[in-house]
C-alpha cells in the first residue's frame, strides 16, 4: 500500500516522541482521504491526551479518519490549497 501508515506504527512513534525530552512539539503531517476507522478512536484519544503541544498540518487532504486524527491535535494548520 503506497503511502499508507499503520496506526500501530503511529502509536509507537507517539509514545516515543512523548517520552523524548528533546521533543518539544509533535507535528503530524497528514495527507490522506481517510480510510478504515479501526483503531482511529484510540489513536485520536492518545493524541488528544498528550501533554506536549501538538499540531496537525496538511498541504494535501485531511478527510474522514485522517481528519479525526488531525482534529485531535491542539492546532490544525492547512495550506491554502489543502482539502
């Protein structure tokens, strides 16, 4: 699956970044039309519960399940041409 991301990998990376004292802000670069929602609620809750500032950025598409994840960040930023 070209360009896909596994929620288990994302979750592991979130845990690693949360524990890393050098990471001050976690930025999620999202470009996805969405997809299967299995595991999205748990990952979104993990993002929302982070103590570090979070930003979801898209310069492409953030829809459906991808939007669920992105909207769990403290801030959502989209380029002018993003969907």
